[in-house]
């Protein structure tokens, strides 16, 4: 990746801009509208939201009013857990589109897998949800469909039954939490991995090894994290409401980490994860 407008290509040949702007924990209204507008003004062309973020109205408003053509912006949203199942998913998608006020969505993700802790029928529930995703995809209301927070044992039963394979898996990924097994599984199955909280919600930014690399390249540790994702073939979704940081997080195309440096980051001990483990969550 050489510039912010460069794209990864999904297995269905849809292009997805290589850094997305994350909007988790940005409140609806002025805050999310201003943040998304700032991101777009600074060249971001990929915005990530979710029904659960409760900011789809503001995200949609910013996208509709920013002056950039709709087809030049890649928009992702996610189906919340309480809406799993075939009919409920179709209805939830309609609500998301009504809130966004957009004609189509670029990418729709199942936010979290149903898990064994929640229901003995967890595989069936994920499959029924996926069947609704496939219908929406075939109707061309969504350009790409995928999942989020799925581990290999959640993906396997879905892959067996799916007519259209998930194209994306968005997982927590940052220095100190690399979920290597899931990343390897996704790469094998041509599922693009996206990184939520690529900065570990800001917690990783004082790590000495990252500070050393930041000093070497005259970059910030946030930029080191974003670059490390890209060089690992993973699409980062950094979040910020601070204009200077929104800009900073996208200025990562004038340096390269060495293979050794990438390895060093990969090997940082397990730390700073959110504690939201897909098999443990009860929401
Ligand atoms: P803020 O939104 O106040 O600017 P993640 O994307 O990993 O979830 O991290 C988001 C957190 O990291 C937010 O608290 C955000 O703060 C902070 N953050 C984002 N970009 C930077 C940056 N370039 N430098 C320092 N902190 C940042």
C-alpha cells in the first residue's frame, strides 16, 4: 500500500480502501458528524460503523453531505447480537439503512458470533443470520458480506453451509493481541482481516519497543501500529475524534518497517486486550 486511496481486493473483487475510519465510541450527532467529515476531508474513503455504536444517523449524514460521491466512499455497518436470525436480520438491515439514509451498503458484518455459552443452537443461529446476509447480497443491497469476532471454530460451520463465503472478518488486533490462529485461518480462506482497535484503544501507545521504532522513523507510535497492520496484510480501523490524530493516523506511507521489526512487534507479550472474548461474551 502506497497511499490512503490504495485498496485491498476482496475475494469477490470488490476494492476496499486500505485504512478505514473507526467510529466505535463516538457519539451520534455533532461528534460523529465532525469526525467523519474530518476523516473524509483528510482523504479517508472508508468509514466503519455498527448499529450498536448508535451513531449510524450521524455517519450517514456526514457521508451524504461531505461532497464526495457516494460510490467513492466505502461504508461498513454491523448487525447487532440481539437481531440474529433470518427475519430479524432482514428487519435490522432495513433499520440500519433507514438510519444511514443510504441506498446501498458496501459491507455488512455479523458483529459477534452466537456462541455455545449463549445457546446450544449457536451454529444454527449463525447460519440463519448468514442466510439473510446472502439474500441481501444477492439482491445487491450490499456489495460484500462478512463477520466480526469469529474464531476459526465459529467460521468452520459457517463455511460448510455458506453459499457465499464471508469476505471479511473484523477482529481485535493490535500489538500485544495478534490472534495469530484466526489471522492464519482467514488468510487460508481468502477472508480479509480487519483490525478493530489497532491502537489497543490507546493503551499500546507507550510501549517501549513501539517508542523506539517511532523515534527511529520520526513517527508516532500510533503510526507504527497502523503501518504494522498494513504490512501484515491487515486492514486497520483507527478511531479518533481529534482532528490532528485523524490526520496523523493516515500519514503512514513514507516509511517501511523491516521484516525483523514486524516480527519484534508480533512477539510482544499478550497485553492490553479488551477482554471481549467471542466465546465468553454474554451480550
Ligand atoms: P481520541 O479519540 O480522543 O483522539 P483504537 O482505534 O485502537 O480503538 O484507539 C482509539 C483511542 O486511541 C482513542 O482513545 C483515541 O483518542 C486514541 N488515539 C487515536 N489516534 C491517536 C493518536 N494518533 N495518538 C494518540 N492517541 C490516539
